[in-house]
C-alpha cells in the first residue's frame, strides 16, 4: 500500500518542462525568460553600469536539459554574458527544482530553486533524508522547516530518496559548492531545529563532494517521533 502511494505521489509531480516553459527564473540581480515558441531573454541588472539583455532561442533536449543559443546582446556585460549554455533540470518536489548549469555567471546558477506560478527563484536548498524514519516523521520535519521559513522566503525544502546507510543519529551535511549559502543553510537549520524539542541532537559534517545541488542535507534519525497533532 505504501509503495503504491509513493508511486502515485511521484506520478503527480511536475515535469521539467512544466517548471521552465514560458517561465521567468531568477532574482533581483539576474533573470531569464524562457518564452513560448523557444524565445529566450536573459537580463543582468546593474544600476551603476546599466542593464544587459541577451536575446536568443532555447529548446529542451532529452526531456530534462535546456539548450540556450545566444544570438544578440545589448548592454555593458555582453562580452561575458553572450554565451551559449545548457542547464539540466531536476524535479525534487512539487515546487522544488534543482539545476546543473553551465550559464555564464551570474546567470541561471546551479543549485536549488523554488517554483510557483510561472516563476522560479534561486534559494537555499535543504533536502530531508532518512533510511528508516516513517513518512509521518519526515513530513513533520519538512512541515516544521517550511513553517519556520514563512515570511523569510530564503529556503526550499523537500524530502529526498532513502539513503543506503542507517541513520541512527541526526546530522546536517553541508555542501561546499557555495560556502555562503551553505553557512546560511546551517545557521537557519540549527535555529529552526532548536525550536523542535522533539527532534533531538544533531551533528554537523561537510559533504565529501562539492557538485551537490542542495546546500544542506538534514539526515533524520530513524526513530524520530514528532509530537501528536493538536486536535482542531
């Protein structure tokens, strides 16, 4: 029954094209528009030097990889910004996207994104994992972190696949891809978990690889027991 429910949940997730087709993706410094019919726009925002706008085309390869061809550019940063690139899109959850990108910085960076209403923005990515904790416990952790993020809008949280090794103790694993984001992820996680007294102790380690697309992984101990939900 549990396997059937998980399969149904996965089948209801958006596809990569659902996330990116006719969507604006970015933040206050940069954003791209992947318009319908393959029209591409890339914007770099610079109040001091002036904005740069790259035009071109885009298409989807293999169902999960965006290929961008830059054909035109206006603005002071064209020398560095007018470049072709690819970006592989991963669907982590209903509103969580990961991206492995070769775009010229600071365009469309690799990492984690929150997607909603035809728009995606880069955020601190936090993946919640456990070898044997039940889904009730994992969702309680996920819900707590999402609730703490309301109003802050700095993180995107999702439950990842079951890891191989047992998780007898909880730990935070931070990624070295972006040290600034990793530090922010650690600080927010430690502060948020301190308010969940039922979660227990947590240790901190560095991830062995730096090509991770999340910024912190929260390994939840197998026997975690969240408090019962209050009756309404």
